[in-house]
């Protein structure tokens, strides 16, 4: 597949990061997740929300519960786990500072990203 446009990737990462900040502050994000799921059928947003669920697994007992009944979501998640995200780092040293590179490396290598949905469930 061709890579996603940088602006889209940046927007999705910013939204995911915002969710993490809310979780770190113990804010309730259930209603926001429910609203996103009601308004879209985007696989990119589904992947983002699964990532948020990996960080806070109890979300799969609430607003992300609908994902658990979909075999296609497990297949998508398994494929994502097999492919990993490291390939997104290819070429990142060009045009970025070492600090930016290290931040991106930390983002893609976060421990919760290594947990598969099937394992969490």
C-alpha cells in the first residue's frame, strides 16, 4: 500500500496522544469514543481506538465493546501486529532532528502497542 499522507498520520497521532493525556488525567473519554463510533466507519479511526484500548483495556468493557464481536477486527489487529509499525520509521532521520526521531521511535515502540487485541481479551 502507498503510505498515508503525512497530514493524516499527524492528525491521527495527535488525536491518539490527546486520548492518552486524558487517560493519564483520569478523564472519562467513553462519551467521546461513542461519538466517534457513531459518526464514522473509518478503519483508521478504528485502529486508533484499538490503540487507545490497548493502553486502557477496560475501554473494551465499555465504548469499545462492539469491536470484540467482529472477526474482521481481530484479523485487522493481527495483521497490524505482524506488520508492526517500525516501517513507518524508514526515512525519518532525513529532515528530522535526533530529538524528533527519538520521540517517534518511543511512540511506535510504546509497550501497549505490543499487546494484541486477542491477548487483551
